[in-house]
C-alpha cells in the first residue's frame, strides 16, 4: 500500500477500532482501560523497523527475555489488532490504545518498544494524523525515540522464506501448528518469488527514505548476525536502547529460545535455482537496496 492509496481508502487500523466501538463502551471495559491508565508512561521508547522474514519474532523473544527492554510486539499489525482489542485492550480509539500499550507493555525500568513493518508504519501514521494532530505521537522522532533497523543480508533467502510462509502458513517454529505446516509442500515459482522480493525491497526503500528525511541513524541489525551470535546482539541492543551496559548483570546469558530456523532442503534448492536463473538481476537489486522503489526496479528489470 502506498501513501496515496492509504489516504483514498478506509484506513484498516481506524476501521478495526470503529468495529469494536460498542464493546469498548461497555462499563466493564471502561474500567479495564481506567486501570491501565494508572500505570506511568515509559521513559525510554524505541521502534524496530522491520522487513518481512528478517527474524523479527525471534528478536522480540530476545528483547522480552532480557526483562529490561520492553515487550516489542507488532502492536499495530492489522491482522493481530482485532484480537488484541477484543481480548486485552478494549480501547475506544487509536490514541487511547497507544497510551495503554505504552503504560502496560514497558518493563519495570520503564522501557517500551514495538515493531512495525513499513506498510504498518504508513497505516499508523495516517491513522494518527486523521485522529489527532499531536507531535508527541510522532513515530519517527529522533529526539524522543531510538530506532533499530532489522533486515536480512541474503535477500533471495528472505524472499523465498516469505514465499514459503505465504504458501504454507508456516511463519515461525514457535507457532502452535509448526510441525504440521512444515510438511506442506510448495513449488518453485519465479514470478511469485520476484513478487515477494520486490515487496521486501519496497519496504526497505520506504524505511531508508524516512531515515534520510528525519535524519535518523538507526542501529543496523541483520538476521544473520542475530542468529550467529544472540548474546552479542543483546549487548548491542542494550547499549543502543539504554545508552550503557549498567544493567547487563540482570541478563541471563544461558537463556534458551523457542524460535529456530525453519528453512529446509526444499527452500535451499529453490534459493539456489533462483540465484542461478537470475544472477545479474539479483546483483542489480542488491546494489540498489534502499535506493530504488518497486516501480523503478520492475522497469529496470523489465518485470
């Protein structure tokens, strides 16, 4: 979804809150929200700018496990938001919801974080602008927030992972039906892989444009680094978010994680074949990550 489209159609996030207005107005739910509002606001806030299949779910597990870096879920994912509102935060509108998650999803040291894909970021910015013009709610404010950019060095593996996830419903190893979904077959489709690869590149372009416009210097974190050395990743994140390592003694270095890589031999075969079939095109994409938008890439590659 581009900026023009999001402005000309009903914003998905605003529509979800509108759908739950009756429930939110119930006296019992008003009491729930009033109780949430008794908690104090966070002191430190950060945003993880994610791209699809870059390890964001595992990064959430790492950060939440520290007990000092908040609980950075995708709080504005339109697919998850209805369930969150219905079961946890029956808020009247996006402003009230934003306030509640900040107060209740920060750790004891008052650190709050969340994850957004670029398209979620667009929706959220439009929703906030429509609801209430308030600079204090700016998501890309380098004076108020800290930023982490999560991406994957192996762009083709990322695109194939996204293609497989959409085709099979197998998004991560910690999901309840992981063993069942892991057995679902999926075929090689260069058209679909290109579709998802350019989908990823468009989000990377969007983030880079925003970083440049807002003079933001995020912490760059890769999927590959996170998997190869999670403890070093923790140290980098603590230092970036908190500004020091004073609280490192609170971290359990022996932590185990529920997430594991889900790529299989079929995934690797497809990745290899795609590299072989489109070596020059892939090289062009890698050289222009964050520099060209989806339309420009498709035009240059005649896709």
